C-alpha cells in the first residue's frame, strides 16, 4: 500500500503516513464517499432510463426504437465503465479453472435456463393466465431469431455484467464487505427488471454471478452463464412460438 500524496510505502493499519503525515483514514473515508456517490448516480440514471424505456415500449415499438434504446443503454454503461476503467480492465482476464469447474460453469445456465423458463411460464399461467415470449417481439422483422439472439442473449450478457458485476460491484466493495456487495448487486440487478415475478429468479441468479465474479475476479464466467441462460430462454421461446397466439 502506498500513500496517495507522496507515493511512499505505508502500513495498511496506519492512520497517518510516516513520510508526509497525510491522514490515511481521511483518504479511506473519501474513497468510500466517492464510491457511494457513484453508486447513487449510477442507480438514478438506470432507473430514469429504464422508466423512460418502459413508457416507450407501452406506447410504440419498432426495430429502430429497439436499436436506439440498446445503443443509449450501451453508451450509458460505457460512460460509467470509463470512470472506473483501471479496475475493470483486469476483470477481463480469463480465470484459470479446473475441468470440473468449467463443467459446472457450462452446466449451470442449462439448469437455470430450463428451471426459469418452465417455472415462470407456470407461475404466469397460474396467476395471470398469460404467457411471455421474447422471440415474439422480433417475429415481425426479418431474421427474427438473429435479432432475438443479439438483443436478448448477447447484449444483456455483455453490458449487464460489466455494469453490475463490474462497475457497481467495484464501487460497493469500496464501502462495504464482499458478502454485502454480492447481496446488494444481486438485489439491485433484480430491481431494474421491473417485475416482481422475475425477482424470484433474478435475485438468486445475481447471487451466483456475484459469487463467481468475486471468487475468480473475472467477468467472463458471469458473461458466459448469462449468455447461455438467455440463449436457452430465447431458443425455447422460438420452439414454442405460435404466430396465431401472438
């Protein structure tokens, strides 16, 4: 650990730098305050943006609208990533896993994908007599499966992971423990999906992704699981899609 003022090595348990006298505890408080401010700004921006998106979807949807919304979402995420780029870049190193660990990573999204798909379908049918199909959103456009593949499987896996398990996770670690960080990132991740039913599975799913991000200090495992999980969902939607029903 080095002093931010004189760059000389200091003891992590010290309250003051022995070389220049700078208050170390003050710097820690400033770091926590900066982290908290960034978290608040990030979440306010996310909520305002998603509220606007929700209103837009209720009024009108088109491929142009979808592309515009996803583009703005990506830009917002990249802005926050840029603010913490030096701590996020190392998270793109590929972790070293044993073969059994890789099997677990690849098997996990198949388990979650099928459980969530059939479980949520049953809950929706039982409580609301309704059904949700992501593929149906793109069925009226050319190359609908390709569009669903991009917008449902690829983009959320990339940008949601770097936003929540990258930027937000880093900021929370500055002000609280790892356990609370994993819990809060999972909870906030679930809240931004604006669905009570979805919280039933998104929160534990977020816990899994947060745990893997912490244990292996990498975003790759979360992105792989997130991508395969969403791909299974949209593939099942494609398989069960009935144009007469939707």
